[in-house]
């Protein structure tokens, strides 16, 4: 479980608590992820949402106009 020595163990790392079990599982999964030789990265991209900006500006203009009148 890769538990650190008992003198330097933080309360959240105790295997007797739910958080300690979660930490142990997270460390096991992180080590398994790092040990994989074939790591495939996720593709990412960003797109400018022109329609969203136009809608936002239009709604802001309508709200501003209604608050004045």
C-alpha cells in the first residue's frame, strides 16, 4: 500500500480511515498510469464561439435598455 513510516504519517494517510484508503488507491492508480509505456494523449482544441458572444452582447444590450426605461 506504500504507507509511509508510522512516525511521519499524516492523519489522512492512515489505512484505517476512508481518506487513507482513497490516498492509497490514488497512489496505486497514479503509479499504474505512469508505468504505462504507451501513453496516448488526448487531443485538445479551442474554438471561438462567435454565436455565443453575439447572444451575450445582445442580451446585455436588451437588459441595459430595459433597466434604463
